[in-house]
C-alpha cells in the first residue's frame, strides 16, 4: 500500500511569509512590554510611573526582568495588560 503524496506547501509558505512581514505582532500572552535602560534613580521613577498609571491590581503591571549594568545603570522590562476589562 502506497502512502499518498504530500500536498504542495507553496500557498502555505506564502501566507506565512506575508503574515510574518505584516507589522508588529503582539506577544502570545497578551501582555504589552517595554524595555528601558536608565540610571538607577530614573529607573525607579519610571517603574513608579507605570505602577501609578496602570495599577497592578487592574493591569497586572509588573517588572518582568531587570539587570544591573555598569555605572549604576539598570536595564528592565515592564509588563502590563492592554486593558483592565
């Protein structure tokens, strides 16, 4: 018994390429993220601004990751939901 031939994939490849090239994609988890590289005091102020503007209870705002760079500079990524529905 023979196995059926594989279907042509050219159409699928074209659609995937077109979809990948269309604008910026949202992360799969639905969170909005923004990365900053700021001096320590400015980094604290920016994080406080996020928590004041998008409260943690409603938007799940969080500092997703951070690391300390040379010369007292902090690189960090803030994360929040786009809406508080």
